[in-house]
């Protein structure tokens, strides 16, 4: 199958090379609005050919949009205007807005909203990883609003990559993603900011950083061009979980201020219940 | 050298087996107030012999206290009362209180305050890891308050384990540890609590949890018996960094509420500076 990838960075590039490697793609075309990215992706073997967007849409059977979520929302009507029988998917971290825009488009049934749950804190074509998504989950949203043949192809693509498929409506997806992904990034950014501030007074502060710090702060290396749009698109769910997170931090603060360590201990025990989820 | 370990859990047990493996210890004695822990540690080969505390103090040349930091503070005077020429160290995550108590003791010069920067979210003898500390940093505090021969032995022990030594006063240690370790645990506990709460409404919420969530939440599995005392002992520094963390989360919340995404983007860019520290 001829696949066109719009956005040949971390996610698009990883999909390109992985789909070539597993034989699902016979040819991978790439377009990227960032100068030099598509050429770099070709050089790295992530795509076979860089080409302008209009040609990519014409020549591809399956078009994958892998760009920041606000840009996806902006370009999707123009892309759908130009499809006949092609399938179009996006792979972004928020799904409600894109699903709703595609649904109202006359060619919207050629679109499938997906979210492969994989990524790293790096970005651009050089960050692409072949086979990185294997064993991970892909969410596919509101398949009832897409043509059956389109859903079939997309599901086959993800299972060929070794991914497990979860069906979910776009609205639930965005709530869940706020709680198990977006807030992790915001707390990590906040933690980095707090410690970087303190470094101005305490120069050597990072000497004592161990594995625990590293694991909670590594997401703060993530690309603001990716994450600002995600937060924007998922604004109300993100505000909910930010409130919850701040509530618990303030509760801990209050308990420490009042030296109610037994209650703090109980809260930590309650948090330990996460062992059920994270082995 | 004959080494006695008080507390044969994650840290004490790991030190026992590692010190045996590298040849620094000729014999390792162990005591643990938790029933069955010392026997389990012997069974796992972490120590050579389990014995009562008073005999352990008499028979050891180097005594390592590896128990929760508040318990260390409680038992240190009694242990120092009974040492003649033995060396005593602790390996806890807070240093100011223990250093100050030991300093005021008549045998306080036999004590060295240390903190090997290593650990996992697991606890007890079964969590011990041989050689896990290799390549990590150990902080040794206020060596001017300890006998030279004691400091020499302790430094040799840690370098034999393959650790790098950083000298620091106890007060700076506690500030730094609050910022690069203790707050990571509190934010992780808070994140776990927020998502576990949400799970009551959204049963399947953890299906979408990826590597990013896992890395920011794994510390929430940590033992409350270890972490409540650390927070208690480092109360004022922890309150400072909690305030900073809450400040940044509230700032993000405000920016999202007011839809000031350019400023949010700038904050994230600022946080990206952590790339300088975490490669």
C-alpha cells in the first residue's frame, strides 16, 4: 500500500520506517512543513520520497497526518476536500476536535481518528524509532463515523505493527489522555521549572539527582510545539486534572504544615494502590 | 572488615550483598526490628548472620544504620553510647538532624553521615540489588566533625562499591535532596491519587497509560514507612519546594484558563533547559 505521511518527525518518521520494515507499505511518501525535515527523513530511510502536499495526497492510498494537533485541525478540511477514495488518519494526542471537524465534512467517512500511545521526549526525524510502537496500544475513535473499508485498513496497519487496538469515543479518549498523559507532562514541566529556579541560588543542586528525579523530570524535555497545542485542544479536561493535582499537593502541604504525619502516611498508602496498575 | 547492618531492607540488604561481593566485608552481621527480615536477608545471602542489636554493635568494626530516618535519629544516641572504636554511619535521605545529634554526643566523632543516592520504589530484603549503587554518587556530610580514620574507611567502602563521593554540609544536602528527590516523590503520590480518584468514574482510564505516565507515577509505589519520616525530617525544605511546585502548576492553570498559550509555550521552553542536566 502506498502511504503518504504528513509530518515526518518523531511519530510520522517512526511510522514510516516501521511500515516499510513490516512490509505493510510498498512506498512511503513524505511531506513536512519544516524546512529540511522531509529530506532528512528520506536520508534516514524513514520515507522513500519527499514530495509536495498536493502530490502526496493524490499519490497515496493511505494518508497519515502526524503534526501538532492544532495544525491537524486546521489542515484536515483542505485534505478531505482533495480525497476521493484515499483513507486519511491522524495520530494526534487529542481526538475530540478533529473527530468533530471530520465528521461534519462531506468526505469525512474516509477519515479515521487514531492515537498510537507511544512517544519519547525527543522530536524531529532524527528522533524516529523503528519498531518502537510494537506491543503498545492504539486508540481508534468513533469507527461508526468512518467507512468500513477505511477502518479495516487502519486496524490492519496497526496490528501489522504489533499494536493492540482499543476502541473508544473521542470524548472519553480526551478525558483519559488528560489524566494518564497530559498531566504527567505538566507536572514534569513544573518540577523542572522549580528546580531550575533553585539552581540560581544552589549551583550544585543537580549533583544529587538520582534515578527518581530523572524519571519524573524527563518529560520536561518534551517539545513545546507539540505540547502547547495538546493542552490547548484538551483545555477543559486538562484544567480538571490540574485542579485535582493541585488539590492533592495542597493537601499534602497542609498535612506537613500541621505535622499530621499519620494522615500523610495514609495518603501515601492510598497512592500505593497504583501498584495494581503499574507493575 | 566486619560489618554490621541495622535494617536489612532495600538499602541495608543491597549494601550487605554488594560489600560481600566486592570483598570489602569479611563478614556481614544483620539486625532488623521487623520480624523475619534479618532471617530473610540471611536466606537471600545479603548478610552472613542475623544477631541481636547489642551483639551486632560489639562484634562489628563498621556499623551501617539503614532504617527510616526518624528511627535513625531515635536510636543513634543509644548506639553511640555503646561504641568504643567502631565506626558508625547512616545512609538516610535526610542529614541535618542526624548530624546534629551525633555531633553533640561524646562519641560523635566515630559517626559519619552519608547518603548513597540510590534506591528503587520497592522495599524489604527481597528488593535488595547486588551492585546497584555502582556508578552512583554518595554524599558524605561534615567530615570535619568525624575522626579521620572513620572518614577514610567510609570513603574507601563507597569507592570500593564503585561510587563517586561528593562532600557537602548536612544543611545543603537537605535543601538539595528536597528539590531533586523528595518533591519527585510527593508529585508522584499526588498524581497517583488524582488518577485513582478519576478511575472511580472512568473505569478503563489506565488503558491509555503509556511510558510517560509510568515514569512519572512509579515513585508512588514507594514505601510510606520510608517516605513519611523523610518528609517529616526535611519538613521546612519540603514545604519550600512544594510551594514552588504548586506555584508553577497554578501558573500553568492560569495561563490555560486565560488561553495565553504563547506564555505557556515560553514556560515549557524554559523547562526544556533541563536537557542540560538530564541527557
